[in-house]
């Protein structure tokens, strides 16, 4: 199922019109309609977060629609405040640093 179709089904299941979802999420009504029709495919993480919050679903509900790595998805499932892609990269870099540092430690 495409993102737009899933979004539309979820919106309808919540009993919301596109404009009500727009009001709750801060995502423009025309943008919501373009996603639902499949006209718009580029999905920004900030949009995904806003829609998930407005539709009262966990962020990982949309995992199949966002092209992030597994590490990014794990981080994002715990983050609700605004975070930039650069900050996500910094978090992942730090996680990799910690992992490598851990590998180098001798066993006690």
C-alpha cells in the first residue's frame, strides 16, 4: 500500500476530514490531499511526525513509508521534538563511535 492510501484510510478511520487533519497536524490541507492522491511522494520526516501525532499513532506506524535506515527509525521512534537530518546523522555517528569504542575494550 502506498503512503497516500494508508494516510487516507487512517484519516477516515479517525473520522477526520482533510482540513481537520490539517488543523490538528499543521500540515497544509492541499499537501495532505496531494499525498492521498499520490501526486506528492516526497515525505519529510517533520511531516511524518506531525501526521503521526495528529492521528495518534506511534511514529513507527509509518516505517514502511519513510526511507530512513533502521538506526534512524529506531532513534526517530523516540523523538517527538523537531530534529534535523543533520542531527540524526550526528546521533548515528555517535552511536557508531560508542559501538567501536566498546569493541576495542578488553574483557575484564
